C-alpha cells in the first residue's frame, strides 16, 4: 500500500502541472502556436541541457558503458509489438487510412514529455540515463518505421527521406545525451558557470513538458474521447501488452532493478505527441491520433501506480 501511495503522490504531482496547462489553455492563455513554441523550447533547449547536466554530473564512464548494451531490450520489445500490431490490424479489420497510424501508436511510447517527468518523479535523477537509453531506441524507430507507416495511410504516399529522417533521429536531445557520454568518457569537466547554466535551463524540462501535455489535451478536446474498437486496442497495446512484454524480456536479465522498472514504465507510456503532427503532415487521420494521445495520457496516470505495485512483487 505504501508503494501505491508513493506512486500516486508522484503521479499527482505530474497531474497538477498538466491541469495548470489545461486550465490556462481553456481560459485563453495559450493561443495559436503556443504549444509548438513550448515543444521547441523543451526539445531544442531545456532537454539537451537537462541531459548534459545529468549525465556529466551524476555518472562515471564505466556506468555508462555497462548500460549501453541494454539498448537491445527496448528495440526487441518494439519489434515484437510491431508484429502484434500487424496481426491485430488483420484480425480486427482496422480500416484503411488508419492501419499504419494504428501500428505506429501501438509500439511507440511518449518517452520524453510524459515518460521523463514520471520516472524523475518516482525514481529521481538516477533513472534519467535509463530513460534516455529507451528514448534512443524509441525515437529512432518512430522517425524511421513509425513515420513510414503513417505516411502509407496518407494521401501523399509513402517515401523515405534519409536526410530528414537522420535530422529527426539525431535531434538536440539525443545529441545532448551523446555529448554528455563523450564528456564523461573523456573525463572532461565543464566550468562551474556552464554547469549552472545547464542545470537552470534543464530544470525547465519537467514543468514545460507538463504544460505542453495540458495544452495538447485541451486542444484535442475531452468530449471527443471514446472507447471504440480502435481506441481500446491502442489502450490494450500501450498499457497491457507493452509492459507485459517488457517484463518478460527483462525480468531475468542481468541489469539493475531500477533499469528494469524504468524500461517497464517507459514501455507503458502514452502515444507519442508527434503522432498527430506527422499524421496531419501526410494527410492521415490526425484527429484519431490526437484523441489517442489524450486518452492514453490520461489513462497512464491511472496505470502507473498500479504498475509500480506490480513491479515491487517481481
């Protein structure tokens, strides 16, 4: 019961910030492209700084080298989930124009805007590198396979653009993570004033991410939520299939318990907030994607405390 209450407390902290973003948006504070500005601040400024300051300040070279091979677990998990999604598309006759989007949302997680704040709230800064290991796999697969599947649903046809794909994969957050690893491996100490700047800017990541989620929920509209077949299958994939599969993969693996818990939680995060953006760009069903971002985000706040209790018994 104590674990459940502690987990619930951490989730309520996150929910409080989401509600602030939601209520301010409903009262007209965030108009136009405010959500895009906040997303850009997080992904291109605060998050890279957060990664740099966390990696260089809290980890040694041998710790980072030991955990990089565990990247295989999220990759394998997402590949299996992809195969399950293909099967569900056929079994449940997911309609054309939504099949690729369904598949992408089934196996990709919101590892940064929701996953990072939740893990930080529940486990503290020691969980951040494990979050980023999962993020490396998740963002690479989304901007390659996930985006390709969404394009196939759209009116513009599917094509693979290597330059754009590499630009999305090697994004500022991932580059910040990689630079942090290089600095640690080379034992480079940054000047104190730079470390403080990185820390101050990095501390914007969590509240800005939660404001962004609140704005997104408001824009999607709570009235549009439903429990139709396609919606329920995504909920099943995100909150039952994905964490169960990850648990099977890591339960006997020789890795720290904290890494196992982070991987399981990351696998059970909501649909990526980029999914509606990509769907809209290629003429796919962006409204369906937006609704699923909202539904899975709200549902994750209920699922996380339950998962925490289950993980304690593993």
